[in-house]
C-alpha cells in the first residue's frame, strides 16, 4: 500500500476525534484567517489542500466566489461536507484529491491555500509543483506550516516511535528557510513572511508566495 494510502487510513481513523479537538491558539488562528482574507477577492476561485474537516475552508469561503477544499482522507471530507450542509455554505466544495493528482486543468485557480499540511506531505516537491500548475499566472499560494526542525528536538525522537505503533502519519522535518527555498525553487516569489502565534516561540511561519 502506498504512503498516501497509509496516511489516508490514519487520518480516516482519527477524523472524528480530530474534528472535536479545540484549536490550541485561537487568537493566532484568527490572526491567520484575517490576514489570508486580505489576499482573497470576491471573484476568486480558491483551492485548499489538506483541508481536514473543513473548519478553515468554511471560514474563508464567504470571501471568494468558489472555494474548493481537498484532502487525502475520505472521512475528513465526509465530515467537512456535513459541516458545510449544517452551515448552509453553498460555495464551498469538498473533494478527495491532492495537488499533484488533481483532475482540474492548469491555471484554474486564483489562489491556493495549505495550512498545517506541508510537513505532512511525503511528496512535497510534487505537491508544490501541482499547486504551481493549478494557479493562474500571478496567482497566490498562502500557507502556514510547522517547521519541526525549529521546535523541541524531542519531537524527532518521538515521531518515529509513534509511527512504529501506527500513532503518527508521515512527518517531515525542515526549517523555515529550507521551506522557503523549496517554494521558491518551484517557481514562486515569497511576498510576505509573518508569524501569528499569540504566545511562545512561533515556528509556524505564515507565507504568501506569488506564481512567477
């Protein structure tokens, strides 16, 4: 079974618990949402990948014309659709897909978003290339990613142990600088760097990149 399929099974298994977990830093989360909204236009078509149970998608969808949110986990997508129906959000769509295996044509989207997901993507280079392909010329890629090399080093010990017992999916370790280099190498120009945490050291940079 492929790595993506294994990870999808992991997220399917924990999806309902994940959906019930509270956001750890609500003030930082709201700051990220507000900054992202400033880049969205009413006529935009937006793509989010790694959308999980759709919480962020449903908060940002009112800012654009169409919001297509994707994830590798069918169970996550099922929960997101339930939430969209409950909230009567008509312009948000949820599909099982990845940026590099997407059924949509090149240059379909004005903006792409990926929150707390790039460190969980095994084929990160392919995913970034997929995002680049799907964006229109000058389109924006907005992300916020935990850079685990800059966090508690014990995480690097704990993750392999958790993976061995099926308690963690694929996880990548990189610095913010390494992540920026990967994004730029794909054909993007970084136009904003920010940190939105309301407390403690913030190792989750908010990045906005424009397709060259």
